[in-house]
């Protein structure tokens, strides 16, 4: 697979939806994560990321304008021991709770499917990073309707062992804007990862559509120590 420019991938569409990037920095010292949310409706745009424990959650920027919280208020990031979970919905909790009972990432997601938001049937995208004694691997998953048919759920898991320095993978909910919104297709895209967390944050944030971007989470995890640094950018602040 040919590496693509993450900046180009992000700026090539006005509405990739929600997206996850996971990879390794060029110096090989850090795992890198980005998670962003976008919105077209007032309800979707009325959100911010806030830190909660070792993870984050979404909350309403203006609680008086919150309409339906069911698909927009959730914990996108949680940490379970040496595993970091990042998803675009409340399946974060499903993965956390079932993996804590010795289920695998894939088994946990077998209990879930795409979101019930007809006619879009937004895919559930999920990622998990496992870091132990300097070794590192990650996996990504997408659960989506069968080309817009909600009677069937298509499940895909992509696992990456010993990731290569400077490389990452990008998965997002939609191929672009539309009505209904077209679900992501194919493998996660191979993209470049910068050394600097601030550079990564700027790269992602500055290439997302200005009208539709809402919030961004970035985390760099030291592969030797497991210590991490986090950066959050909210359009509403």
C-alpha cells in the first residue's frame, strides 16, 4: 500500500465524519493517536472533549441546546492497563468492560453493530493499542451496514504488529459528504506520522473542514515508560 499524505486525506473532503489515526513516530519512540469529531447539525456541533481519568469524554458545550445525547455523548478514549481504547461511540465501554473479562477486542465488538441513525447507519470505528515492555501493536475495526442495508452488518478488523516508525493508519466513518452519508470503504489508509505531538495536532486540525470540525484529541505514548502526553483542541471554548 502506498503511503498517503494525511494532510491531503483530511483536506480532500468536507466531511470525513469521525476519524481515528494510530501509528508510531518517525524516531520509533512513541505511539501516536488522533481522534477527531465533526458535525453538520447544531446538536453534533455543540460538543467539546474533556479529560476524564486517563481518557476523555464528550459533553455538551451549551447544555441548554442539547437535544438527543444518545449518539453524541460518550467516552471516546479509555485506558485498561497497558491498553488504550479509542472509538467513535459508546462501544468504548463495551470493549473496556468485556476485555476486562478476558474477551478479545474482536469478540467484544461482536456484541455491537453500526449506529441506528437511518438512513446513514454510521459505522462504528474502533482502535486499540497494546504497549508492553517496549513492544507495541494495534488494531482497528469497522462495523458497517451492507452498502446501506441495515439487515446485514459487515465486520472488519485490521491488526498491525510491530508498527514501522513514521507510519500510521487512518480510518473514518464517511467517504465524504452526501445524503445519505456514504460509509468508509476499504482498508485503513497508510499515512505519515510526525515526531512532534504539536505538529501532529496542527496537521490534523488545520486540514479538517473549518465549518464542520468540532474537537480533536491527540496522545503520544512513550513506548519504553508507558507515560503519555495529551492535547485537546475544541472549536467551542
